[in-house]
């Protein structure tokens, strides 16, 4: 999926997260229930998922989500990566990025050593992903952003991802100079 598809996908994911905060149907002046924009948005999302324009993502309350093969990547994200029209090498790099992003959601935010190690893994995954799309590094960076968006696809996951980023705020690190891709 290229960047022209990312912006609409990101917009829909953000809209879906925001709509999760809303209530049920609104009442009009006569006291009868009227269809709310939230319902219409939910229907649009279902329609886009059914057509394949949006990936079908787990929306459970569990931050971890299902990972039946225990590879560190939610099953829906793994399936989404497998369906991307990219090479096997690029898919391996995308899975490395997805594994790190999932770890960020589950990180112990009170352990600075663990957070630093995770930041180094994250830097390596970004370098790997951009390198496998050489010479068009931007495609790798765009895919990294898409992985973040689809991984943090619920209100609870987005809040946890933001908490991780707040915990890392103000820190620094170095990009790996060697091959950063996992074997």
C-alpha cells in the first residue's frame, strides 16, 4: 500500500478511534432516536473492510490482541502484512517493525533500561524497513507509519502507544550502522 492510500486509511482509523468515545443514537426534538454520524461511520468502515480497501483488524479491548502463533505480532497485522504487494524481504522487515510496535504497546513504562533497549530495537526496525525499499526509502518509512496506525487501532491501544512515546520523550539514541534486519 503506498502513501496515497495511507492518508485515507489513517484518517478512517483516527475517526474510528474518536467515534469509539461516542454514545449511542442521538435523540431529535421529538424525542425519537435518530441515526448518529458514529453509526454511519461504523457502517462505512465495515463496508471498506468488506471491499478490502481497509484491513479487517481486531478491535477487542485486549491491548495485546490475538497472536495464536506466538510470533510477537497480532494475527490480523500478520495477515495484513502477508497481503501487501511487496517482496518477501520487505515483508520480513515489515514483520520486524510490527513486532517492535507490538512490544511498544506492552512495554513496562517504569523500566528505563527496558525502554532504552526497545528504542534501539525500534531504530533498527526503521533502518531495516527503509533499507529494503532502497532506493525509495520513503516507501519503507510510509509502511512503518502504516504499521503503527493499524497496530494502535483502538482507543486503548492508541492511548498505550501514546503513553510509550511520552515515556521515551526527551531521550536520544543512535541509529545502527550495520545491517539492522533480523535474520
